[in-house]
C-alpha cells in the first residue's frame, strides 16, 4: 500500500507541475523543482497500466471486432452500432497518453548522467510504446514538438506518421544500446521498476519486441521488406532476443482493496467490498463471434474468457444486431479475465511476442520454427487463462486436432490466417490494440459479423479515431494542416486494405 500511495502522490505532482499543450496553465510555484527518477518511474508505469487496462477506453475495438458485446437489457450505443464516430469520442485516450508521455519525457530529461542510463532507456522504450499507440489510432500526430512546452511550444505541429514510426525504431535501438553499453557503476533500477523489478535483460527484450511489433505492422506494405529486414538487423534477432514464454510485461504497484487503488480492469467490475459495479459484469458480455470460434474448436479457454450462462454454455450477442438473447442466456466476462483486485496489469503478454515471432518467421523476416513459436504462443495463452484446462497438456490436445485448420498449424492452408486468428482470440480482454491493428492490416479474422444497423455510416467499422475536439479547440491550425480526415478512408500508413 505504501508503494501505491507514493505513486499516486507523484502522479499528482507531475500532473500539476508540468505544462503541456493539452492544458495551457502557468507553472505552479509551489510544486517540486525536480521529482527523482526512482519516484517518477513507478508513477509513469502505473499511469500506463491504467490507460491500457481500462476496458472502457477500448470498448469500440472489442465490440466492433467480435470480442465483446453487451447484455440485451441495455440500450446499445448508436455511435458504435452506426459507426458514427465524433471528435468527442474517446478524447481521454489522447489526453491521458500525452500526459503519460510527458512523465516519461521528464524521466528521460533528468537521466542524462551516464550512471542513470537504465532510467533513460526505460523512458525511451515507454515513449515508443505510447507513441505507437497514438499513431496506430490517429495517424499523423504531434511528435517532434509535442513535449516541448518548456521551450514555449504550446501548439505543436503534426508529424508524418511513417516518419514517426521510423524514428521510434531508432529510439528503441538507442534504448537497447544504453542497456547493452551501461557502465559498471550504472544506478540499479530495482524495485522502483514495477514492471520488471530492475531486470534490464527483460527491458532489452521488451524493447526489441515493441520494435518487432512496429515492423510487423508494416509487413503488408508494398516495397517495405527491405526496410524491415534492415531494421531487424540493427540488433540481434534470434528467438532469445524477444520476450519468451513466461516473460510477460506486467505492472503491479501493489494494488490494495481501496477505491482507485485496485487493478483498473478488475475495478471496472467490482467495488472494494467485492460487490459488483453497476455496469460491469451485468453490462459487458460475450460476443457471439468469439463464442462460435471457441465452441466450434473445443477451445480449452472457453469458460475462462466467458462464464457459462444459465444453460451451462457460452453465448453472446452480435454487437449491432437487432435480436438480443435474454440476460440469463448471455455470458459475462469470465474468471480468466476478471481475476482479483490485485491481479497484475498487462502491458504485453508473452504470447503476443510469440505470435509476432511466429509471423515474422512465416514471412521470412526471422529464422526459426514458425510452428513451434505459434504453438508456444497458444500454449502460453491457455496456461495464462487458467482453470482446470489451463495447462500444457490441454493446449497440446487442442493444437493436435488436425480437423481444425484455424487451430492446427499443419492442417492450415493459410498459415498467416491461422496465426492471426488465434492471436485475435487470445487478445480478447487482454490487449485490444493488437486485435484492432491486425485486422486493419490483414483482414483476419474474416468471419466477424458487422453491425446491421440501417443507419450505419459504412459497411465496416472505422479504421481510425477522429482527432479529439479538444485539439480542434486549442490547436486547430495544425489539425487543419493535416488535411480532411475520414474515419473510414483515412487509413493508417501501414494499412494495405
């Protein structure tokens, strides 16, 4: 509890003492002149976890792409069923991510002494992690001028999204070099690192995995293969150089049973007294697309993603469909997702890394055994989801069914389709952005039921979010300079569909 209290206090200091282009405030003369790195780091990591582990922030991804729905006794969101995005939708994701970036930028700026190289490296890595999210969501964004309010830049220009990606890859390489070339007297990060507990080998692997994710996102682009292979060659790229089985990136500041101090995913469903939140387990429900896939393939994770309904099976609703089944026949979120108030927050799962490696090998960007990597990814997902079937033996039986081409690698006529479809189901309730990004770049899975609303604005969901209304209000000239934005046709640069 002491650790979490300190983190919350530091977040308050950072949030009130630093100017940013989202809120033009004068500097608070009563704020601390400098917060030490060992306090900034856990506060920043905790804020990152809060952004990416709140399902409300990414509900649009889950319901548009066959992962979640809602119970039939709730009114559906016309914004989501009609694919009618507004500039006011999901503004908090933008604002909170830039505030989080400000924390990491502060950490990097106070870590210029070579002895502080580990703190500087972590700051670079987490800035890349956050900026990738913003590019994948909005395309062109403020980057080179975004965090320069100290230099008087309150209305930053928008940078080209592909150029940002390329610079982030360089920043990740620089971070890995800082770790690899650290002096003997480098300050240990230790327990102030609430993600890897100061294990810099894991930070190096995490950086390399984030880099791999960014490069794989570009794999469908015409003429991009040479860039990808060259970028991969700047650091070692054997399987041992990425997050492997059992090396997930979790954040846990020491969650306690107190309002606002529990795991953010859990707190969306339960209060500190273990009673249910009003719109938690009775609102979030299974999507029938996910239920169909899990049930038809006899997936050992079925009752872990979603709890059985009154009939003892998993069922859900197609989001945007007219007819909703009764609440008693609808499955809520399962115990593999909603675990405990102190469950660790997910930054990147080991199985996401293994799926990325499998795809990279399948596409001939890396050497290795694509099938072994794929099967390891599925196995780690099964183990993580837990329950009576959450073990390697159950995973092996599942993977061994050669009548299921979207499960059995050897039986798959399209290996990439199998990798990405299994990655999709594994990411339900775990990590929404890869789920959304993979569909936009590949079209898999290809069995999702889209909204049937007669008032929908497009046949398929938006491919990006619109710039926040707050940006239009305070940075309008630079937003306008990007050009006209259409949620359905203004694709992220790596989209090939």
